């Protein structure tokens, strides 16, 4: 039999020991759990970035894994602390601020939800500023060790769980009107589009990308499957490892080249169009 | 039965493989041990920061954990390498430069101490510059796997173990005279005070913070329990997650706002006083 | 019995969840494996730095460990994905671009090699840009769980595996003509020399280091065994923890002081010579 798995995602950084202390709390609460760090360098308070990283990662873990995620600008205020059970069997633990919602949707939706703010598993006294240690980690440990959701908190209506507004690309004739969804550390620009929305570009010899926010002409971008297909410094429209359309610069930063940030609109079209 | 736990704290950084190699040495010396990284981004050679991180973290681990910590500017010189057993059952392994002392004090004090510089568990030849790998990691593994302190080195007088001088806040009438003890990555400023020393501020509508080193008037600071209680950009005196008085700026850096570093004196008082 | 060990080395960084996802793939493929991160902050695309870190680290792990390493600027192009079994029993998994070669040489050379680009263990569809997740991690898991090399890919000629050109220092009379092999995060400058090549410097009271690329006189450097032997700011020629000659500045950066980068030639000689 294999150990229960807990994934762990935060904006805590690695400098001050916050992550290690949560590992310690889990090791005491569920010694047989294996904790896998998905990342602790989410930009501080960036719920959107944390939610996307979580949603993109969960399919590579056991279906019954517990996903512990904390990006929590509202810690100590009225926001709820929650645990979720989903249709696929995955469990989620974190603040009720939208962080968990896209991943839970991808796991078949929320089947059951609990308010864990006063969980019997919380470490007491519960601090005002470190619920990762005092509330979320011990509840994640309890779930990993087999406790049902009903043991770790008070049931709440799944429909009351905070959603996260995500943009969605649309096709407007030959033009894909998309938005920047995520920029990774290499500057690759992930769009909020589906692979099917760029399929028709497959036969187009030359594409262009433009933005109403720019005061410059469209930039040329080539369709392809991997970075090496374009010269160093050239723009590439490709399907990234999350199977989403994305724009890269071979050995460079597409985000810098395009001058864009998360949420910005981009229009992609066969060259010659706007 | 749960695995023995070794916590691991250094200033090695994560770039050059030093941490991973120590994990490898431990995995060979005590395969059943679980190693939990508390942090490897202690500022280089900052014994004070390492000692405080260690002291603040240990209570969240099993009472009989082994705490391996290496911030070691004197590696290869005359400083001793030591292992400690404490009243609470926790063991510590690291250089004898004060790094381990505050945490050992918090674990009931040093019950037994050993010089491990020539430990039979050390990897030989012992390098001059990487005792983490050659001395400290293998000794921590041996302790985690059940070896008594007397097996890993030569007994030394617990009273001979290097202490670490820590400042302590004092109350001077209505004024708390404190020092900056730790600044975390968000710029939150932890004071060297006890929660009881700021209790009387609970009823004071407005506080101020000042420093003899400043050539500006006192700054206003509000007492509260969490960041969200003050406006973005305002100063807050709160009890941090280590239950110590600290000063934060909501969504900002208190260290920058106050212009202070570790060790600087701050005076906190009801508004209108100095 | 102890768990099989997989070491893991990449240039993925820790920000975007790539490393955590690979851990998840391994946990599913071989739940009993213990994954030890050697480092994920190899400079992007720096095969040379990755190869040296790997070679320097492997001796501290079990002889039959699986070493998974991914620094892969050619991902998605024609370069092969490979798995290697070596004379010592160590296995290696990664791209066929020279990254694995120096470490495999240090493990008794390549005994067996396989092309794993179309491995039955690969996750399908195989993405064009993330072979760490889709090819290398699942193959490493299969090997750790006992699969022979013949199960994970198609046999290839060991002699066809890409080598990595590494410079080598030479003695020219009293002068050591060496090159910068690696610069660690502290700025310590490792040379491409063997300890035996600097032995004769042991009795020399004063050394100097120079470079044809400099337009300044030689710098004085003292031989010693550890940083504390020279004053803060002075240059030291010492044997580093990998038992290689290296140059450090006590409490400073030798790379900055010398103004050198990887590959640069340095000449070390008794003072007064060139």
C-alpha cells in the first residue's frame, strides 16, 4: 500500500521556515503521509497565480490526494477556512477566496464542503496570522489519514464556496481574442484559450499578434510545437505542457517582448489581418 | 510506528547541491529518517537569524526530533562541532557558535553534550570546508537511528557550550524599550519582547513608535491582531505567529517604513509620549 | 530494507510547479522511492553546470541510486532521451546532450544504454516541451522500482552517448595552467585541476594568479586549507569540498575579485613568476 499524498502550495517563500513548520505539523498529525511541495514562491497574495498552478498540477497526483494550498491575503479576517471533497475523490484545504475553486472544478466539482475555522484538529490557540500552520496543515493531515470531511469541520453549502473569475478567449472570425493567463519564470505567456481554438491556425504560414493597448504594429509569430523550431529571439505560438496555447521566444522572454502582464488582451490572427 | 524526524536548517542556499548531498548522507546513515527542511536561505553566516528560526520552529516537531543546523562561518577553524541532548528529549547537531543554544534552552536546557569533531560516524577524510556533509549530517543520522550521544562523540561540559547573546525588551513606565529581533521576508519586524510586555497597550487608542536613531517625529502605530485591521500602508503592532510582539505594514514592509535593521532599538508608547 | 533513492537535478526553478509535478509522477510510478532534490536552480540551459553538480554529488548516494537530471535546451527537437546503467550499478536518466556523461564516467562508465524517447512508461500524449514530466520522471520511477534498462527503452550503443568536453589543467614547469570549472553561489572559483597538480605549491610561501586576458599585474594568493586562514578579503588557494583546487576570498567573492567566468584560463605560480 502506498502512503497518502498531500500536495502543498503557498506564497510563503522558503526563507522564514513557514513551510518547514507546516511539514512538521503534518508529520505529527499523519506520520505516514508524503508531502510533495508544488511550490512556495507564488507571488505574495496572488490568488489567481496560485489557483492556476494548482489546477494545472493536480492531474499528476493520485486521485485521492489531499491538496493543501494557502495564498491568503485575508488571513485573520472574516474569510472562511474550508475543506472540500470533489467528485473525483480529491480533497482540498485552504482559504475560501477562490484559490481552490478552479482545481476543484477540474476534479468533478465540489461534492461536499466544510468550514474548518474552528476545526477540532486545529492547533490552539489559533494565531491570527498563520492559519497554514494552525488550521490548514493539521486538517490536511487528518484528511490524509482517513478522517471524513464531516469530522474536520462544519458542513457548508458547496454552492457557497467562493469561485474565481477567469477570463476566456473567444474566436472572432479568423481572429483569436485571448488574454494572458499565466507567465512562467521563463517569460512564456500562457493564453486563456483552448487548444481547439487555435487549431485552424495550423495551416497558416504566418501569424501575427497585436493588442489594442499597443501603439506599434502587430508582431510576427510562427506556429510550431517546440522552441527549437524558430530562431533564437523569434516568437512562437505553441501548445504548452498544460495543453494550452502559449507564446514563447526561443531562448528569451515572450512577456518582455510583448510587454504584457496577466489579464492583458492579445489578438492572434493570420498575418495581414488585425 | 512513525519515522524518526530530522529537521535541517542551513545558510547553504539551494543552488549548488550542498543540501541534497547532506540528504544523501542521511539517507545512507539512517534510511528510515524523514528529513524536513526548515530552510536553507538563512543569510550567509547569520548565526543570530538561524538561531531564532530554529528556536521558533522546534515546538512543532516531535519531542524527540533531531535538529541539524549549520550556519558556520568558522568551519575548519578551532570552533567545536557538537551534539546536544536536552531535557525535553530533543537532540541538536551543529557548530558550537551559539546557533543551537536558544533552541536548546527552549527544550529544557542542555542535559548532555558531546564534541563530535572526530566522531566515529564522520565521513573521512573530513573536508576543511563542508562539515555539514562530513560531520553534522552523519552524526544527526546516527542519533535519529537511536545511537546515544555517548556513541557519537566525546562528552563535554554542557556549561562550556557557546551561548548566544540576545537582547531583551524592558518596560520603562508606559514605554516599551525593545529591539528588532528578526525581520521576515515580508518586512515584518519582530521585537525582542514578550506578549505580556505589551498587554497594557491593549486599551490605548493610539500608539507611537520612535527611535533615538531617527531625526524624525514618532510614527503612529495601531494595536490589533491582524493585518486587515489597518488600512493598506498603515503600521500595526500585533502578536505574530510566534506569539511575539511585532510591527507590520498592511501589504507593505514595516522594516522599510521604519528604516530599521536587526538589533536597532525601538520605543513604543501611548501616543503623545516619548 | 531501505527505499530506492532517486536524485533529481534540473534547471526548472521552483516557481512554476514543474518540480512538484515530476515528484507526483514518480510517487505514482514508484510509491516506495525516496526522491532527493539535488537542486533545481541550475542556470537555465547550462548543461556544463548541471553535469558538474551531478558528478560531484553522486558519491554520497547509494551505489544503486537512480539519478534523474534534466537540463534540456533541445527538448522537443531531435536529441535523444536516454537511460544509462553504469559499472557501479548507478542508473541515469535524462537528455542525451552530455549532461549525464561525466557522472556516468565517474561511476565506472556506461555499461548499457537505452533510447527512452518512446518508452512504454512515458505519459501519453508526450508533450513537446516537458519531457521531465512525461518521459524522464516515469522512466526513473520504473528503474527505481526494479525494471531493467531493457524494459524502459530500446538498446543503443553506449559509445553513441554524447560526451561533454571538459577542460583540464596542465602543469607547465612551476606554473599551473588551469581553467575556471564552476563558480558556486558564494563566488568560490573551482579549477579544472586535480589536487595532485597543486601539491608542489604546498611549500611555496607566496603564490600569484594571473591571466593573459587581464591587463593588470598578477594577484597574490595564499595556499591554505580553510577560509579563516586568510584575512577577510584576501585570496586563498585551497582544496574545496569536492577535493578540487579552488580559489576563494574570505568573506567575499573570488569570481568578482578575479573578474572571471566559467572556462576562463588562470595561471597559478610561485610569486615572482609569470
